[in-house]
């Protein structure tokens, strides 16, 4: 997978990032800088109960016009259609999402509907929008998705029990506010699995068919930061230095995969979430080492870079040996973080693997995987090893 003279790419990173402790208090300032005056907050009951939304609402002051606080894991198109109607009724001219990936994706969908009208289902696919959408500020409450800096939203169609992909450069949020004090109370398990979502983004950015030198630089730095600081976040959630570095890593990995795309691990994670409601970060963590082994023949040199970045001793080893070191180290890393290691431990029945494989084969992410995937049998081999 070495680069040659045929290399050509576009690198995009338009989101303004505001980082620092208590920067959630700057939300109102960022709304004003966008030329907006009526901010509608999008969040979930857990974030409200933790008192995090109150901080943002206070920062918005008179710019606050309403809230939708019923976002759920695996947000649905019906939820976004409903929430957008409420925001429109409130006269919102911008959105402020306070939450994890599902909440941020909900707001991304709402931003489209506030600008374009219709139903969200009308916009599923790639690059269908022709103009910037409703301004959107993100205050992430997890450190994994990187959604504050990406053009993609994954939304579940609950009627058909599958996830829909929305990907458009016009959906990229305008501002991401990374406040370590916002994520300090995140539980250990959620800290670990969302952190591994970011790690998976970085690994996939390195090995995809759309990888590029600039995205590589972002992805390798994200891997370095996560490998060092995620265990500290899990061990002591009040370690604000570690929390902040993990936040940066998640955003950096988001920028990397937004430019380089993802592959088989995410195709599987989308399908596992759609069929069996496996949390996205957990699904990625379980399948990542198995997908890397599946890709080994075509991506050994890329995984060798990861081994070096992780500080593994690769002296005297070729690319394949170094790559195997990286794969084994990642599996051990997730184990030490206390993350379940098998799909069966995540509630996936063996007889359901074929449905996951069939759905993953049609997932848009799979076309960027370094080893071409043409048949469900290839995917089933990976799933069986992960089960």
C-alpha cells in the first residue's frame, strides 16, 4: 500500500475547535460569532440528569429558545423528523448538540431538515446537498465518535431495522467545543468503548484505500494519544489532563477518517448495531483485531506503522511480523481496558451472524477496505472468529 505518483486526494478540516477546561461556557459566544441568535439545544435524558445541559443553557442566556432532550442510542429517522419540527416551531437559527455520537448525529439530521424541509429519509446517501446547512455547534460528552468534525451521520431506520448513512460536506458542524470537565464523569465502561471507537477510526484511516499522508499524520497522532491516555481516563475519570488528550485524539481521529474513510470494522459495527443493538464502540473494539488479521496481506506495511507508533519493539522485524505485533497489542489493550472480547459477550447469537454479514456487505464503508470484500463468506469468516 505504499504511495506512488498516482496519489491524489482532497483534505478537508473546516470545523473550528475550541479546547480547554470550562470552555462549554463559551457556547453563547460561538453562537454569536456564527451570526445566530436563536439556539436550540439537542441532548438526551442522561446528559440532562448529569447537569451538563444546564451549563450550556446558562452560557447561551437569551439566545436559548428551546430543547429536545429525548435523544437515544441509535437515533432514528422518526426522532429526527420530530425534533426538527420542534426546532422549527421555536424559530431556531442554529443548533447546539450536547451529547455523544447519536445526539450529534440527531442534530446533523435536524440541521438538514431545518434548511431543506421534507423528511430525513429523502437525504440518505452521499453528497446530495448543494448548500451549507443550519449552523451547528457540538459539545461532545464522550470522547470517541469525532462527530464534531465529520460529515457523516448514521441514523437507524427503526421500521426496517437497519442503519442509514448520511454523508455530505455540508453537514460538517461549524464548531466543536472540547471541555474536559464535561467528560470527567463518564463511566469507566463507556469511557473505554467510546475511546476504542476513536482508536478504530484511526486504524482504519491508516489502512483504507483512500488513505493519504495528511490523514496518516492525524491518525497516527490519535493512536499515540489514545494508547497513552485512554487507560488513564478509565482508571481515573477525574484526570482532566488525560481526559483532554483523549478528547483531542477523538477529534483528530474523526478528521482523519472523514478524509480517508473507514472499512470492514465499521461496516460490521453498523450492522451489529442495527440488528442486535450492540453499542458502536463496543462492536468496533471486538471486531477490530479480527478485521486487521483479515486485511494483513494487503496492509502489513500500514499496520507496521501503527506498531511503531504504539512504541512496540519492531527491531529486526519485517512488516508482517510488526503488523502482527500491533494486532496482538491492540487485542491485549482492549482486554486491559475491561472491554468484552467476544460478540457472544455483547449479546450476539451465533445464528444471527449471517444477517449481520449480509447487511455489512451492502454497507458503504466496505468499499474502502484494503482487502476487497465480495461475498458474505469472507465476512462470516471474520465474524465467526470474533464470536
